[in-house]
């Protein structure tokens, strides 16, 4: 984490009491802490930074681009929102319980993604995400989670272009 992450996220939550969770962007680094040279994570054009996002906006962005918005290690979530949405579903989604939780949070309250790159994400040293991608024999948990949300009312919020992109990802 960069030194300002907690201060920036807490300030955003203080300024936006309706927001249930805030995230920051990251940059990829190698096992030795060097920039991997693949750039910094950027938000899709449909996801404005530093702006409260409602569930429909989040759902459509995820359908279009998969998960390029919820950078899990950066999450700062209000305790009251955690209490409302219930526990993580690690038994159902061992490597995607955080993504599933963040989507439930977005259904409950607006979320926001800061436009600043406030942490570094180490890739290439056998982390859980990398090992899951290398060893997965079944479908990505992302698709199961998205199908749950589409079946639970999200279909009414999904745009045609978003659904078409989602089907193309399958």
C-alpha cells in the first residue's frame, strides 16, 4: 500500500456518507517489487473515478469488462454495510469471495473507485489468483457470481450491449 491509501479512502467515505465501499487502483509489480511494465490498471470509460456508482452502473460495467473495477486489496467498507450484507461466501467461492461480496455491497449501497493508483499488486510469485487461473478446470467463479446477480433482478438492469459482451466472455 502507498502511504496515502487509508487517508484518501477514509476522506472519500467521510465526504460521501451514502457510499458503502471505496476502492483504489493499482499497478502491477514483479516478485522483486519492480513495475512489470504492463502499465497501471485503468478504469473503463463507463466507470468514472471518484464518483458514487449505483448497482446498475456497476453491474453493466462488470458485464462489459469482467472485473476491472474491484481491486480487492484496496477495499474500505463501512462496518454497517458488512453487517447488512452478511458474511463472505468463501465456501462457495474460495478465490472469488471478495468479488462476490463487493457485488452484494454494490447492490446494497453505491460504491466508488478512486482514480489514484494507491497500491501495488505483486504478480508472478504463485499468489492465489495466479494459481487459480493456472489450475482451473471449470468455469471462472466470475460467471457463476454474475449469473446469480442476473437471476436475482440484475437482468432488468442489464443493457443489451452489456449482456452481449458478457455472453462473448463465456
